[in-house]
């Protein structure tokens, strides 16, 4: 029977009669849903946030990597719709889970969104469908968590009645070259049939290579490796920045010199900490899972400690700068330039700027921020609005400007000319000629 179900499902993918569901319409889910619909598949997006459901059904975009006109067109053509009703699962053939996987306050994996979504899916899962988890998680999640929930809730047997796979999301908000459409995909299924079916669907939708892993665990681990690699190397860059400052050496020039080597070196840069949906979080999934095997991930945890300490290091350096002008953190006016976790996007998830601001305020500093991409942000239950204009008056009345995001839409010459002093943690002002009032990380 399983071979017949596989044949039918592959045929549906081939003739584009397969119906797709994408669970979670955030930075990963909405771009994926759009690509599925653009490829000609009827796609239904699901999200618990009713606001997102309403916006999608109106063809209104809220994700930077999605093209407004493309979203509107596929909604008008009836290829994409959204709902908050999980019963849609009974109508679909391909289900992609793209929900958040944050850390709890103890820096342990919070897989409640994945678990709860899987429980709901299991209630409506039909024979002959495939479930693919895209949310980043620890190795073993697909087989140890999803599989038993789906089988118990649906009464179906994995590999015979339905298929299950893991294919990690690879989303880099603001990347002008690599989007969902052309970024290579990794797929690892529970059994070769699941891998083949999932890979076939992605090949039908994406314009990229598909790597077929031997198991979900391999695919889950490779995603952790990708982001741990970046976490560790950024940790090295941050430690080098601290040491270089003590030695009176410009770390940015050091990195520029090192990257002239055509082999064996890839440039990573220091900053006020780590932000985004992956790099600050994913390594902790591995360190948590490693304890199950009585293994202590020393290198990973050390880089995490270094990176997590950077917001406080920014405060300490700022304090020393203010001391030169006989000022203290308490009562000083600080202007933060940039809330987004990386340049030229509006995504501030896990942005180190939020922790920097929190630390400044704990010391009694008076904080304002400017970010043309982020009008306001919410952090720990509080909402803060940014200033609307980066004016001469604002800059002159500020004791210290701290650059935390290297947005390209800021006139840094203007900032330099009108500021009392600037602490540039991102080397955003590298092209400014007059550097008398600029200190680098």
C-alpha cells in the first residue's frame, strides 16, 4: 500500500494538484508559502496571529523578503490563502511546519510551538500526505517528538500511511542574492521514500540544489553546525576586538588585512552581540542535547559566553568614554543608532541593541534611538518608540552616540560633524574622514 501512496503523492507533485499547507507565516513561512504558490500549488497558510491571516488574505505584505506585487497576485489568483483553522490539514498533501523555536529563560530549547502544532496536525492528518519540519531544532526532534505524536494522534503509520521529514530553513533577511527561491536545501526523511518525496516537492518549487541527507538527524545537525560555525567565529572576532583595544590595535584593519589571504580564512566581524533568529539561539540546542550523552560542548559554550557578554562590554567602554568628559552613565544622554539585528532590515529579533539599551537604562542613562527601519520595538513587555528624525539638534544634545547597526541609509558624515562623541561598534563610519570624535569597538 505504501508504494501506491507514494506513487499517488509524487504524481500530485508532478501535475501540481498537491495542496500545500505552511504552518507559521513569519520570516520563514510566508516566503516559503509564496514560493509554493508561485510554482502553481494551491497553498494555505496557517498562523495563530489573526492579524497575519487577515493581511495575507488581503494580499498585504509584512515580510521584507517577499515582493508585494507577487503576494497580491497569487492571492488574487486564488493560489494563496490564510487561516487560523487547523482543520485545513485534512485537505492538504504537503505540510511544512515553520514555527518559532526560541529558548526559555534558562537558555534551554522551547519546542512548545513545534509540539503544539504537531498535536493539532495529528488530529486532521490524512493518509497519503507528508509532514516536513523546517523549524531549527535539536537533532532527534523529528523522530523522537513529531513521529510518535503524529502516529498516536492520527492512528496512521509513518512510512506506510504518511511520510515525515526534516528540511531546515535557510533564511537570511535582507540578503540581496540568496532568497528562499535560490538557496540550496537539505532534506532528511524518515526512510528513503520520505526523503525522495520531500526532495521532489522542493525541486518543483525552488531553483536550487537539493541535498538528500540519510536521516532527519543528519539534516537537523547540519543546521546546528551552520549556525554554530558562525557563532564561534563571531565569538573569536569579538575576543580579538577586546584584546586589540587593550593593545591599541585597530581590529577592523587587522581583519581587512587577514582576509586578503585567498585560502584558509573567512572574515567574521565583531559587534555589540549577536542577533537574529538563529545564530544566538541554535548552538544552545546542541549544548542542551549533548548533556543527554554526558558531553560538555566547551568551545560552543565559551563562544556563547563571549558573545553574550558584548552588550555589557559596550556599556563598560561607553562609561570610560564618558569619563573622559567628566560625565557618568547616570544622567548622560545616549543615542543608539540602529535597533535591527543587521543592516538594512526591520528585523530586531534577539537584537543586541535591545540588551545594550536595557543595560544603559539600568545605569540611569537617558536613552533615545533612531532606526529608519524600526519605528518602535517591544522588549520584555515594554514598547519604545524611536525618534523620527536624526537632526542636528538631537545629535548636539546627545552626550554619546553609540552605533549598534550599520544601516547604509544614514549620513555618517552628518552624524560625525554634529555629534559630541561617537562609539562605533560596527565600523559603520569607516568612510568618514574626520575621526577626531569617533572611537571604534
